[in-house]
């Protein structure tokens, strides 16, 4: 028997507590809701709609009830208890089952949506009321996505209710997902206008600044002109300005729907992010390659348009389709969300999102934002590194009293919240002295040397 096997057979010093009957009841409602939705997916026409709506009702009630019981009835805060002992949060069997189910849903959604007809059709009434047209696979996806952000947003509000920063941040992502990413695009369709998402910009929503996208919007009168103006303004002017003052958190943690899902539904998996230096190397090489690809693609499309297609013919269009398939579908959807329970909740944001790469470059080299540390107070508990969803080993900075200025940091503030000694603080101070260690460390070093 190996040493590891002998160790792994030993009982935990603090065994995982038994789930209480009340919590089991709430979780049973969640399970019944999921089963009812699964039944609706295969049920005959007369049964699918009642099963679908009953499933969503049970799922919603169970999730809110469980969140209230699990987090609303105990002290607020970051709780690390038993994360690596539970199968659901330690890459165990339950985590793999959840990952396979999520990945399978995305695969079917993107490439075999006909198998989701029984889940799409019950939403026809809601889609007609909002968009004046029947539901399709993307309305189903948007509805599920928004429901997940709202329901798990309640969980986050209860869990972090002691922190004004996290309360406002969670309410912000809930608002932007519900209002600007679900309701407003539907209303625009009902008014015979383009389905435009005001909370997504180039390079994340890359086609908004593609020639074909711009031309399509300009055909819709003054509103279309405004949409083109809005997209260009937010991408090229507002993004650098806001990032200069606030860091990339203004978007990645407060506005973006991808970040919204990660911060709500993905919160139980934030500790799974890979903290190794090798992971950081992969991150840098992949995410900036993706950003470079979309910049080159956008430039090629515009050059090809200016030369009336004579420069590269259809090659630039192939660039666009390749990006949409490999990055827009497989990476951001199938891997980005489906792998939450295995690789952590920010896989897409960390390794694939071109917007995160763009914002990260601005944050690292031009922003006022940083996380300051006080090494003299650090007790090396590791709570800050454990909760960092972007794989930053925050403890190493805190021990040295160095400010954290990393392109990857999304400014979620969880490291500061998890710290029991108040060592970490999110700041937007002047750029002078931005890279200097804390004054406490300087003073202590001088005292020792003297």
C-alpha cells in the first residue's frame, strides 16, 4: 500500500457533518424540479408543459429555500468548511456528473437543438409576450441562464450579506443579466428592431464591430446608428477610461453576463482554479492568442470590405466562422460553463475571453486599480488564495506586503472578504507608487537593518 493510499484511508479529523432533514427537504425539491424538467424533455405534448413549469417552480422554490436555510440562518461570510471533502466541490463523482450534464446540454443546444423542442415549446407564450415571436433554442438558453443568475444570486446575497461591496456587486450582475441581456433584447425584437445586447461589446461580442454587423445595424435607422455608436464608444473609449479608474472589475465583476454566472452559479467552485505557475503560462499564451485572433479577424474583414473583397476573397469570412465555432461555441459555452465543477468557475474568463485579455492589458499597464497588502498582519492562512477564482496565489503577495497588480484579477474582492486580518484592500489610488510594497514593510525593513 502506498503512503498516499494509507493516508487517504484515514478518517477526517473533522468528519463532514450529516445533512439535516430540513436541508434534505429543500434539496429534494431541487432534485424533483430537475427531474420534472427532464421528464418534460421527453414527455408527450399534453404533459410536457405542466411538467416543464412545475419543474421550474420546484427548482426555484427549492433553490431559494435551500439558500435561505444554508446561508441565511448562519453567520454571513466566506465559509471554507469541507469544500475538499464533499464530492460536489472536490472533483468527486457528483462534480463529474454535474460537469457531464452541463457539457451535454451545451453540446445539444449548439449542434442538435431539435432534441430540445419539448423544452422550447412551453416557452412560446412567454416569448410571444416579450418578443412577439415563437421561442427558439436561444430564448430557452437565455431564460435558463437568467434564471440561474437570479436564483443563485439570492444565494450570494444571503451568503455575503455582511459585505456592502458584494451585495451591490451581486445586485448589479443580476440587473444587467435580467434587464440588458434578457428583457431589453426581447423588447427590441418585439418592436421589429435588431436583437442588440447593450452590455456586451467588442471584442467579446466581436461581430458588433465587424463590417457585416455594422452594415446590418445601420439599416435600422437612427436606432441602428446609435447602436453602432454605442458599441464603438464602449469598446474604444469608455472601456479604457473606466478601466483606468476602476480596473477591469467594472465589467468582469459588475456587468458581464459570463462573469455574472461565474459569481453566482459558479461560486461553489472558485477554489478549484489552478494556482500553479504552469497554469499561468497556459493562461497568458492562450488568452492573448485569442485576443490577437479577433483583432486580426476584425482588421481582415474591414480591409477586405474596403478592397471590395479583392484582398483576401472569402478567407476573412473563414476567419470569422472559425472563431465563432472554436471560441464562441466550444470554448465559451461547452468548456467555459460545462467545466465549472472540474476546473473552477472562471475557465472562460481566465483562458479564453478576449474582453478579459483586453481589459487585463489596460489594468496591468495603465490603471489606477490595485489590491494593497499589509504583510505585517498576514498570518499565512491561505484563505485569500483559496477563494481566488483567477488562480492568483494571493498569499504570496500578502506575505511580502506587495500590491497585487495582475492582468487576470477581476476585482471580485473575495480575497479581501476572506482575509481574517484585513490585510487586503481594493484601491483606486494614484499611479505614483503603484508597484511599491506597503509603507509598513519599508519601515519594518529599515528598523531591522538599523
